[in-house]
């Protein structure tokens, strides 16, 4: 029997700058966007500056221990509080105040004005513009739409329960790789959402997890996890490591791989001893920044022989394979005959993305 194939989003959704701007305004501005790990913001005054589209956001750990969010501009003349001449993430440590480099207006860590040299300014009218922030699992999220009523936990949805045994809150950064991919952000999410491509694109990965290529990845049970080959239990070239499993995992989770996509931009791949966390930050219709954090249990990092390279090198190989084929897809769609693609039956999860984009667009219309 011939398969009935569902259509992808139309070509303009991947290629057109105006459509990109409309989608970004519908998805990333009102949504809870992952800004990365918050464990690097543990101390009072620790900050991270991040560019989201045309906006520049500043996350700061307050003196009360709460994470604060502000737009990255001084209320005086609009100078950046943390200079961001490009789109790279900036991290650092404020003292007890945030001081504008232009005219030295200073703000407390809660965003209220502390002082302006040589003049008296009413503090209440000049506090930093706030940005909604929330934390979950050791990750920091921001929401640019102050009218949004949906909580972060509600936005994350049922995926939280499927990975509840993994001690995400306790994990620490062991290594980080930043990538730039010349592809639309949805091409990257669609690629993550299916394993139909795993056999042709990831032969090394399929040696460790043969189920990824069986039937084109058509029978994968992501609720339970995907089994490694016999004798393998993690994502490394050998399928093994000297790191112990995370505490609290089930016996199945100690030998299976799990993955979750939290819209719009957090992709989590979970092994028994490490987690690869991907933050997808679009910059244009055809350009995306991706940060990949490799997270480990503190007990593993405390070992004198701790070496994350077995996981990092394997993941980097898999990532590079993914980014190269995503860039090829982006170039291929630029042909004038491309109107839309198709989802094969084993790519049904990508229908979620199609529905998600449509629902976000409906919300702003």
C-alpha cells in the first residue's frame, strides 16, 4: 500500500525573511526561550547577556538569590549595560551595582536606580526595563512578553515527566561547543525530531544504537528510551565510559537513550552519565546559532581522572554531520521549484512542529 505523505511547512517558512520575522515575533517573543544553564549564575552579581533577535537581554543573580531579567540598556540614553557588538553570549560578574559605561548611571541588582552622577533623578521612573525569567532543571528561561500568563512549567509540558529521573538541577558544565549553522532553525528542529536520517547520516551513531536505523527509525519508543547495542550504555564511540550512571535512574534508563525537544529552542539528549543540551537561537531565515553544553554529575567532575572527551568528541562528530546535512537542505530548498517537502510516516513528530508554528501564528492574529 502506498503511503500518504504529509506536507511540510511551505518553502517560504524556511526561506523568506518577512515570514521569518513574522514567525519569530509569534514564537520567540511571547514564548519561554531557553537562555542556557543557570549554574554559571550562582553568585550574587553574576550575569549573562544574550541577544534574542533584535533584543538584548541581561540575566543577573540578585542579592536575594533570585534570578532577575532586564533589557540590556541604560534608562538614561540607551547605552548597552554590557557591550554586545556581535551576537555572542557575554558572561561576567557585577559588583553590588550595574554601572552604565557611558555616563556611569548605576543600578542595584534588582534593577532600581542607585545613582546618577551630578544630578538628582527620581528612582522609580528610571528602573531597568524588566524581562520575565524562570528556572527549571538548572536552565534559565526568558519571556519578552510581559503579558504572557502561561507559566514556564505549563509551557514545558509533559516532557518534564518523561525525564524526571535525570538530576538535571544538579548537573554541571563539563564542556561547551558553540556552532553556527547556515540553516533555518526549523530545519534543525525537524532534523532533531526524527531518526529517518540516522542510517545514512550517522553510521557511527548507529553502531552504538542500532535501533536508530532499523526500519528507518520507525519503531522508536521515546517514552521508554531507545536501547543501546548489547554491552553499550552511553553515547561515546565505544558505547562505554568509566563514568557512573546518574543516581536515581531506572534500570532501563541506564541502558537506553532519551531525547526531548522543548519548544521553541531547547533540545535535550540524555545518556546514563551525561546530558547534551542544545540551545537553538535563530538569527535570520537562514542562519542559526547553537550552543551545546555537556553536563555531568558533580561526583564525576570531582574525579581526578575526569575527562569528558569520549562524549564530547563523539557528539561533535554527530553534530557536524547533522549541521552539514541541514545546510544542504537549506541550499536545496532555494531552488525555484521547491514549494514544500513531505514528512514520511516515521517523521510524525515533525507534525508537532508544523502544528506548533500554526498555533503560535494564530495567537497573534
